[in-house]
């Protein structure tokens, strides 16, 4: 158990800088996802309106 805890601690220390570096990339991915979802909703509304008219 002590060996596993030591490995987990080392992984946590190494993962901290990687998380900070990937924070910007994750924000870009989330923004792209939000924009894609908003665009999909707008397209759905436009298609529904065009079908009604």
C-alpha cells in the first residue's frame, strides 16, 4: 500500500503542470462544443420556422 501511495503522489505532482497546460486546450474544446451546440439549436429553430412557413 505504501508503494501505491508513493506512485499516486508522484502522479499527482506530475499531473499538476499538465493540467495547467491543458486548461487552455480544454477551454478551447468547451467553447467549440458550446458554439457547436448553439449553432445546432439555431439551425433546428430555423428549420422548424421554415417548415411552419
